[in-house]
C-alpha cells in the first residue's frame, strides 16, 4: 500500500521562500561546529553492504553504470527495474506500481542478510514523480476554501490600496491568504509532486500524507542507524559519461586528497528573515573553513557573483542567487563538492544545454552537488555551514546530506557517489 491519497491531515503552514521570516539561530558558532564534528565522528559509517543500486534495464547503459559502481565500491545489492525509455518524470501511479512496490519487496528480502540504509539511483531512472490527483468527495469543502480565499484576497487588496501594506492587519490578512491557499492546494493536489529520490526516502513508511513535504527524521538524528528513513543519492546528469565520471572523480579525490580553493558567495544580507538567515550561514561557512585552515577561502560578500575566470581550482563552492542562469566561473577539481541556493536548478538535470546550475556544474566537472526539481522554498535547502561541517567531520556525502536535509517527499536531489568521503575521519 502506497502513500494514502485520501486520509490527509490539514497542513501545518510552514513559511517559505517568499513568505514570512523563518525564526531560529543563524548558523553554527565555532564551538557548535567542533561539537558536530566530534559527534559525527562517533557514529558508525555507512558501508557498501548497506547500499542498494537501482537501475532501469530498458535504458542503454543504466545497468552497466550500476554494475560499474558496484565493482568500484564493492556494493553487492542491485535492483533492476523495467521503467521504459529514458524520461525525466514518472506518474504517481507508475511510481507506486513500478518503483515503490518492487523497492519495498527488495528491501524486505534484503533484511535476511543485513538491512539497506541507502539507495543509489542511476542514469535511466526517472528523477521526478508527478502529483497525485484531487482528493475525492471534497468538492463542497473545496468550494468553501476557495470562497474564503477570494474574500481574504479582497481584504488584502483593499488594505494595500489604502496604503496599509506595512500594517499588522495586512500581515495577518496575508497569513490567512496563505493558509486558505494551502487548503485549496491540499485538496486539488497542487504541490504534491516530488523528486523520485526524496520520495524513495520514505519507502519504508506504509502511509503518509501527500502534500508538500514530510520532515526528515534524519535531520541531526543522534542515531541514524535506527531510523526507517532511507538515504538516497543519484549518479546522473547531462550524459551517461558524466554520470559515470562522478564515481571516478570521487575515488580519485579520496586517493589523492581533495585540494583546491573554497569559494563562498554570500550577498551581504543582514536583515532578520529567511534570506538573512541563509546569507549568515554562508558567511559562517567561509569563516569556519578559514578558521580551521581547511582550504584557502575566497569569499564574495556583495550582490555580485563570481565571474568567468574568477574560480580556478574549485574544491568547494556554495552561493546564490542568479536563478537558472549559471555563471561559468569555475574550474572544478576532481572531488569538488558544491551547490547553488536557488529555485529550479535541477529541473532539467539531463539537458546538456541547460543554464540551470545543477546540470551546468555537472557538465563543468563538479563531483557532487544538490538541487531542486521544482520550487522547494528556501528552508528546504541544507544550511551550508551545517552541510559542509558534516563533510569536514568525515561523514560520507549521503550522510552529510541527510543529516542536514530538512524535508523528504519533496523537491531536492543529491547527485554524486553516496559513499564519497572527501575528508578522512579524525582519529
């Protein structure tokens, strides 16, 4: 039985990308970063016997890529699915029938020889799942919510026309608009699509609501081994060769050591809202790397972006914004890890001509990255200082991501070898 399409709780409205401020601490203090490193080092590492690779036997090269990875990393488990020709998306019904059901069966069979904690999807497996349909027998309720939404929008419009956009009354009205719109979307099935990998994270959960996201219970989980949540990564990109090279570059960096320069691109935002929070995390990341002497750091702290030729020997990168407009500033070294905080940056992951940051960075040689397949809202991104601190502590790529990824059943994709460990554990 897949996620329940009928028994949906009312959504708890979480403030999003362009919504109201997100409250909370800005980023890691030096002592907190050090403590995180020590705690991460004490956790058992993910091993190759805990990884299952998922390939599409109907796409040329998909199974071969899966077995290449298995050979290089000594992984034993593979699941070959029949998903048809190469495509980016799969319907919700086909996902439940052709992906989720066989994955659950394979996981159950694997329990006898040891549980699987990580799934690795490869080129050929769709990376987006379509939305569910509207909830049945909800037409009367939907009409009520639409009427409330229209009336509240009229109130907001009147307040704005009267020059009261900065008043408490207007803010309260807009909060109700968001609430009523979310109720409409919950019934109609809007915002129920997801990245396939993020949905697979919940494969062991028999029943959960499909609307927006589910909190990731591996987020800063002290004992991740006991969670039912699966960690999922992907070998994919604009070509099969690029996907395969992700394995080789990760292994080369582990053998030789990751060397180069860390580039951080904040924007100088200091206001107390979600944008200020994430910009502060970028500044904290730059300070943390510099303080520990991990890499040479180059920090762009204005609204300008790094430009062509600005970033030779890029080992680490994190920054924003420039929506769907990649700036070719980087010469990525083998093993480079980085991501760009902006919406829609992995929508067309396999397009070799895309200007989105995800496929463009893969095309330019990055070894590991992450990005959303649809609007994720800002708080869905891992906080940069936290994500990289997990890597610095010796965690592998997929562990670092899931320890800092806020949501599952949502939009984010992790691209790269899940076992890639760019930094050895401290003794």
